[in-house]
C-alpha cells in the first residue's frame, strides 16, 4: 500500500480552488517543464534555482491574490534554493 506524502508546494497549489489550478498550469506560468514541476511538487527533487523558486512564488501569489488569500514568502514554499 503506497502512502502519499503531500509536500508543502503541493498543499499550497491544492489550496487554489474556484477554479482549481493544475500542475500543468503552474508549470506553464512558472516557465518550466511539467516534468520538472512534478518532481519539485512530489519531493523527488527538492533543490531548485533562485530564479525558479521566485517564479513559482510569483505564480502562486498571483493566483492566491486573485482568490483573496495572503501572499507567501519564498521560505514558505518548502524548497531548497541553491
């Protein structure tokens, strides 16, 4: 039986409802491949560049503000910025 672990990044994306935001949409907004985004969101890859981390942060915050949610900081994404 597989146990699904939700990373912080996945939890943050899944909070975006009405409309729901897919991994594909996030990857496109960030400007990275869907495969790379999935690796980050599943925790299979935890390290990313500062520019990618900031792009993810900007994309999440744009969606969060549109839904009346508070903005996040880079530290809240749960990624290791290298």
